[in-house]
């Protein structure tokens, strides 16, 4: 007997312990702003990790991403961004490294590789995630800051340059298809 699709999907998520009702509910919104980096940040960084990520599916602003960060794997589902590009649905779950490595084999072409540096804000309320891209996106350095709300206040350190929040060229899912090396001179609008 063939199971309905909903049952198959539920069984996959249930067998991978995606539904743990004993944990507190995870926030399902990502609120972040993105900036180009124009100065030294490494002297302020507290750690760095290599990241490789691929996209199992992407389109219409929605993505299913698999990521290997250091020795851990993650599966992430993102929805389309809001009008300003700051807020979007995000669901992420840590998965075994071996499963992440296997899922990378079925990703769409264009794996994103980067080193992520963590830089705490001076007030200690936020952490800047500074991505130094590699491969076809080498030369691009971008910083992100996750916020509690779209109006959350934060201080910009000296290394922060022009804001690119909402500019789809700077979405990783876009850069896997149209890498930075093909852009020529970047014009910000």
C-alpha cells in the first residue's frame, strides 16, 4: 500500500526527531541586515569556521539549504523575504554530518564556500557574522547582523560599509548561479 505524500513527509521528519515537543518553540523568523565590509574585522573576531552550503531547491524566494559548518550539518528551509528584505521565515535543524555530506551530492549546481568570522558588537547585544567568500565568489566580504525586530538598534563598527539588505544579488542562493566573479563593478542603488 502506498502512503499518502503527507504521511511520507511526516514519517521522514518524525524519524529524524524534527518534532521534539519537549523543547521550547523555536523562533521561525529571521530578521537580519547585510552590509559590505570595507575594513579590518579579523582583529576583533573571536572565532572562524569554514562553511560549505548547497541548495536542494531554490525558487520564488524559497530555499531548502544544506550546510556543513565545521564538523556539523544543518538543513534549513527559508521562505521569501518581506518587502524590505529584512525578515523571512527560517527553519533550521542540525543533522548528522554524514547526512549533510550525502545531501550535498544532490544539490543544485553551485556550492557556496566561505569562512565565517564572528565579531561581537561593542555593547555585547549582537554578533556580526562576517563571511569571506571563496571560489567563484572570492573577493566578496559581507557582514550580517541578526536582530530581534526590524527596529532593533545596533552600532555599526568601522569595518561596515554600504548596506545591501534586500539586494537579491547578495543572497547566497543567487550567488551560486551568478557568482561574484561575473558581476564586474558592483553598483549599489
